[in-house]
C-alpha cells in the first residue's frame, strides 16, 4: 500500500478515509469475539489493516486470508523497554503468525540515553526479524521534543523501517497534525507516516491525512467512515 502523502482532492467524504485506516484493538484482555468483530468490520469497510497484540495475530490472519486487509501486530508494546533479542523474537513470532506489518515501539531507554547507534542496531534487528513484514516504528511523539521527534524518525529510517508512527495510544498524548507534518517533512514521500492515538472523528482523521499521514490507526474507525460529513 502507498506510503506517501495523499494527492490533493482525494478526501471528498469520510468514506474516502477507509483505505488509510488500521482498525485497532490493543486493549489488554480483548476477547476472541471482539477480534472477530474487528475483522468483520475491516472487511466490510475495506480498511487497510487490523492492528492487534501478538496473541491475536493468527486469528486475524486467518479471518483476513484472501482479502486485501493486512494483519498488523504490535511489538514490545506499549513501553519499548525490552531487550533487542526479545524484541526481534516477538517480531519474528508476529511474522510467523501471519502479520504483514509490525508496529514496534522505539527502544526508548537507549534513545533517551542518546545511544543512537544502539537504537539503529536494535531497530535493524527487528526489521530483519520481521522479514517481508513492513516495520513501523512508534515514536511516542508526545513524550519527545520536536528535535527528538526528528532524530527518532531519522534513526528509524536509517535502520530500514518502512514507516514511522506517532503514538501508542497508551502514552502521555496522541497524534497531532503538527507532529504528522513534522514526521512527513523528516522522512519524505518514500517512507510511510502513521498517525495514531486519540483520533476519534472524521474531522480528526482528515486533519491527519492532510498533514501527511498515509495510515491512520484508530478504534473509532466505523464511526469515522460512516460519519455524514467532515
């Protein structure tokens, strides 16, 4: 799927947002029945992906088999504090369970300690373990300064990540249009930008897309695309 910003004039109604949306359920303790419903909704509305925790990836992959909707797994979520071997193992397990994309949290302890080479090596190991599954690096932008956001995006790209992503939705804040625009300016058109965290209305989602997001992670996906207007 496309990673660059949308061409002007693409969004004429909330329905046009559907191909950008990762329909998301990341609450601990989510049930299989809830995940099944998530998949049915994603297929009905032709969302981009279904994003879940590792324990639900195999179920999602089975339910989405034969469709264009992508199974997406989160890794080392939501704290980004695991060691590199564990993070790589989790990415490999997600890939083997059927994930087509892997959303991994930036290794925040190393990043905050300014161990930038370690950050790149860690993320490169995750990218390698994910194989053909594209990796999105979750930066948790609300916890970073603008300069740190730019640096984190650059490190993710240097490590071979296909995407950068704003937030876990479990941190101090969610996506903002300003953060999306900054990330898009940092990574250019070849790398994807995913906005996530606190996106609840069609107007919210449109702002993210117009700021440069090529994917939008949200749990209010159905309400967003069924809204009467922006």
